[in-house]
């Protein structure tokens, strides 16, 4: 399992936090440890979860994953 701190652009409030948390939690083999304005800490199986899956989930919530 890999732990990652994701930097997220465009989040400004609690609603943003909840939207990102909701989308990330839909990804199988990924555990959302913490979401705050501008970031998310996740743990996931690298063999089953790709960077694109993370970026797509964050974009679905309306925000952008920053490298």
C-alpha cells in the first residue's frame, strides 16, 4: 500500500472537502485518510489505482490535481 498527499487546486470551503472526499471514496482499493482545503491524504494499492484514476475523481468533483 502506498500513502500519498495529493495537492488539489480550486478548493475553498467545507463543501469542496466533502465533494472531493465523496469522489475519492468511490475508488476501489483506496482509503481516504484525510481531506482538507487544498489537499487529500490517501492510501491505496499501486497495482490497482492509477494516478489518472485519482485525477479523474478529483476532476469529477470539480477541482484539479496538482503535481
